[in-house]
C-alpha cells in the first residue's frame, strides 16, 4: 500500500476520481465520504468535532473552523418542535433535532378522497419543499464553472416510500395485493411529478442523477418481489429514461436488506448502487455486484462502529476495501455518523478511511 501526503484535493480532482471510479478507469484513490449528521452537534462537544475534522483533511477538505457558535442546519423533516407538512400533504414529526422524522398523518387513507386530493406542482416544489428552478440552474452553472462534480436528483423516498407516506404502509401493500385500480393512477401521478424533476437536472447537465429510497427492512424487503416488479419497477424505468437517454450516470440507493430486489433493480440499468454493507453481507455484495456496477458502500452503523473497538472498526474498512475494491475502480465508500458512536470509534473510522482510500494507489 502506497502512502501519500494528506493534502486536500481540488473539486476537479474529486470529480475526476469519482467518474473514474464509476467507469472502472483506474482512479487514483477510492472516493470516501464521511457525513456528520446534524444531531451529532447536539450530542458531542463541538471542539472535539472540530478537531476531528481539522485532523482529517482528505475527508473534510473544505472545512474551516467557524468563528461564531456553530448551529447546524436542519431540514424541514428534522426539527423536533416543528411538525412539517410536505408538498404531498404528509405530516412529518421527529423526536430529535437532526434525525429525519416519520410520517404520522397520511393524507389519502381513503380512496374516496382521491378526486379532491391535490397533486403538487413540480415546477414549484420537489415534494418536500419549494424550489426556484431558475435559481437552481444558476447554482449548478456556478458549481460547474468551478469544476465541481454535479450530482442531483429526486428526494429520498421518491416513489414506493412516497406511496406509503400518502396512503400508509399497510394500505399501500393491501392496494397491491388487492390490485386496487386507483393505485396505478396515483403511481402515475407520482412518476410524472418525479420525471419532471429529473428532466430539470438533466437539462442542467449534471454528471450524476440520483434516485434514493429505502426498500429493505432488517431482514428482507418492504414489499414482495412480485409487487415490486409489477408496480414499482415500471415507475423506475420511466424516471430513469431521461437520464439514460442523455448519457448521465444513474445512481440508486436503498437502505436495508434488499438482496431479493437487486436483480430487478439491476435490470433498470444503474451505474452506481449505494447499499448497506453488513445487512446485505460483504461477500454477497462481492458475488452479485462487484465488477458489474460501481458499489458505493454504506458503512455499518448498527454493529461495529457503535459497539466495536477502534481496532475492529479499522479491520472492517480493511476487509471491505480488500473484498470489494480493485485497482480498476468500482468502489466508493460512505459513512453517516449519528449519535451513539463513541468519539474514539469515529476517529478510528476517519483514520481508516483516509488510510485505505489509497490501498490500490
């Protein structure tokens, strides 16, 4: 393993490396992302977090210690004392600032209300908040001029989870089993809304178009393979079409155990697949996805990083890189840090990510 001086990479270098990784074109290093959830700033001493970020410049190349007290930004669905009704009429609540809430009121539990149910306008919103598309175009044009990687797409939970938020999880599954005719009408509306958004970002010439929603539980998927193929895959194919026709990189994500759904998802033609490591199994990922698609591995947040030793954390990253990595590319890694993980384990993970990103250099 070759070591290298730990200096911050430019936006252009990051973009080049990510694209090479996705295209199996021998990247200079394995792209690594360490994301600190906003809730961490209410849990750990700010000084400790600042020191960790400053001492890991490859993971936080643009970090500058704030001179004023730091207040982390909170999205609409992550504010404890502010229930939020999204553009589809779904009410979100959370018990901790920074942690994404859950929908506690579904606006269309009775199909009799469908005719009066308002479908949001994608020219004005993205489903979970308003948007000024002209301003968004200017923002992406500025980023592109500075050499940044451009990645954008749908809100998390864009189709199946959106259906569950609108109807309720049990209702949505019963609709599928009962072959409820109004179900397809609603899915068509959701798909039309989402496709409009995808076309906006394709027109902005983004590098990567993202499609993120969780389909897995701790064991197995949230819906049957048959219903997934019958109702959800056709929506995906329609939404992916503008990106694929424009030659854009298609990035898909799902948390949970999605092994039974992966063959169907692969048929859609994705280029990058973000999925969780231990719940699906590192060896299973190797057998079914390595060298077939670029894997963006979502590093464990349930077992080793919160409850293991720093040495076990380091060993996990080493194992994953050696099992799924290659000098040709095809591997990226990402970690989301949430409260409950010891500071020493977070440091060990940062150290390991900066160390093993150069394993094939």
